[in-house]
């Protein structure tokens, strides 16, 4: 039976993948249609693939109206057509990647445990079950894995703290509240390979002695919620989760919790308050969640991309993972290319590539064809980099040295029509709207920041010094990264694009 693969992720559903599946069912009633994850080449979606003796052949972007023409061209056997791209792995965008974390996404049926096993799944967990807690934590520490959600804190150090903290109950929490603009890697992995997150969380549980896990998932991701819930049910039924994980003496269970749309709940302590049924507010640290976390117990709070890197580290060894990367930034980073970019999508690559290579070479420059003026890396709290900084290496320390941050790996591109003063004002306004209100620098500083920028654009003297002073107060006085990082986009826009802040009349008030 011929097998046709049609992605089932949020992007392709938005592009009428459901209509495409209906058209394929009607035209090819004898074919088996597999709903896979996305290959990550957004400009080709919906990208459908057909299984042939010469491998899987892709066609895209395909609309329901294209099905009749594809059939006439013999696409069921890989026939030639204007939408034919050949083997997806041979497309330059894909071929240049080093897929470790995303190696199964787009290749397998996301909710087939048999498929997951057949493509190397559960090998890391099986090895972990034969190791001591300290040996697992040491493996993660020696791999060089760092948190993929923000500051790049070493994952193994966090795990060791939880392991060594005595408690009757410990927890594993996956932070899947992916709220940064231009980011979609968490969504893609949960929709395209949900068992990988489950496996990573179980390994973390074995390592530190936790028997309970939670995935805190944003409500805006209904497809990811459905995929994760289905995968958890299957994992329980097949003995991957439960009182005896894979027949061992170790118990681990988990559930999916859905957030209510607060950006600040992407901060780990605010997330924990939300999980406990409280209003999401930032907690003062110390103590960190690794010592006093969910319900007052030691808790690992890791980003999804951190947890899904763990199974391969355990399966292949720390040295294999550490062999990739640059400086202290080891392994690969699933970079998300978005905004005004010709070839947007997910590009997994070892740390060490330059920002210019990602934007101009891999991404193909702007979709509009106009010159790139600015790139924001790290979400709405990330700094704006002009082309003069495109030699910056994708590395935590390299970005920090230039007053930037990698964050979750989102790269948003703007062409020369962007108004950077408006972008700076937006950052302050965003902070004011999303602030949990607990600390004064964030709550009041962001509101005053909008007013200062408005006065600056109106030509009121002395506002540049006031803005700088205000940003320093927010950066060093805020309880969490929401207020602490808002100065990054504001000051980088002002520093690199000062001409946008001196035009009159005030554009921001328009």
C-alpha cells in the first residue's frame, strides 16, 4: 500500500492540511495517509511526501486543488511535477543541518510508540535504568548541556542540586509555555515527537528521585496539547509511564497542564505558582526551585528543548553530544528563523555559526527583497542587532559580550522599512501589559518607559539620559527577566538606530 505523509502541525493546519487530507482520501482511497510532524521548512508547507522504492519524495507547497494535477503527473511513484522537491533531506536548507533533537520530526508518526522505538527511541531511558543517579547527572553535566530557554544555566548543576536535596517528594516540570515572538521549536517537538519529551522527563526523574512530572503547556497550542495527551496515554498503556517504568522498580507518572495565556508564566517561579493554582507571580530567589519548588518540594524546571536533548545524551554518551558546539555552548540549537525572511523555519545547527550566515545564507535574506535592517534574537526581550554585528557567533558568551541574548533561539528579521523607535516603545508597552506587578522596577518602570520614549520622539530634551537611567534601574532591580531584559531591545534600538528617535512629530502616539 502506498503511504503518503501529510504534516499535522499547527502551521500546516492553518494552511488547510485538513482539506488536503480530504482531497487525498477522495483521490487515492487505497493509499495510507500518515500524519507526521513538519520538516521545518515553512515556505514549503504543506509539504507532502510519498514513499517510493527510491525513498520518500516531497512535494510542496501543496493545496487541495493541486491533488488532481499531482496524480496525473504520477506523484504516487515520485513523478515529476512543478511542486516536486525530491528527497526532503537533499534540500539545501535541510541538508546543512545537524539534526539530533529533531532527527525524528517529520519522519515518523508522532503518536506511534512502535515508530518511536524503531527510530532509536527509549534507548536513552533503557540505559538510564541501568545507571546510578549520580552517573546520570554526571553524564548530563559532562555533555555541556545548558538551559535552552534563557540564560543558558548548566542543566547538570540544576539536576545535581535537586538530587542532593533530601525530600519525600520531588517533581520534574517541563516549561512548555513558549511565548516568545518568532519561536516555535517547543511546539514542533511536542507535535512531531512527543514521546521524546516524555522520555527526557522520565530520565530526569530517575536521576533526581522524582516520581511525578508536569508539562506546563500554553493554551494557544491545541495541537501540541492533543499530541502530548495522546502520547502520555499511550506511554501509560505500554508501561513506559506508571508504577514500573519499562518493567523496572522505578515509578514515574506525568500529566499535561494548560496555562491561561500569561507571558510571565514562562518564568519558572511564576509558572510554579500557576501550577499550584495561584495567580502567576514571580517568587523572590533564593531559595531556587531546585531546593523549594512546586508545593515547596525540590523541583527541576527545564525548558522543553533542554529535556528533549537528554535521551540522545544518555543513548550516545556525553562525549558525542559535547563534540558539537562552540566554546562553552555545546551541542546543537534548534534556531527558529521568522519575521521578514525568505526561508523561514527550524534550522538545527551546532553552536558556532554566525548570525549573518543564519539570516543571509540559510534564511536567504528578507522575503520582501529589501535590505535587512535589524534582527532580534531571543524573543521580545532580545536585543536588536544591525548587519554590522552579523559576525556575532551563535554562542551564549558571544551574545552576552555584545549586550544580547540567545534565549530560546528565535531569530526575527526586519527589513529597512522598520521603525526602530516604535519597536523600542513596543518593548516597554509589552512589559507593562505582561508584568505580574510584584516588583516596582518592572511594574512602574515599563509604564514610565513608554512615556519617556513618547517625550523623546516629541523632541523634549533630556529624555535620552532619563531612558538610560530607567533601563539601568529595570535591568538591575527587577525580580525576574521580564523587567530585567526589557532594556535589551530598548537600549539596543536606541544605540544602533539613534536616527529613529529624533524624528518629529512623535510616531509612537499616532
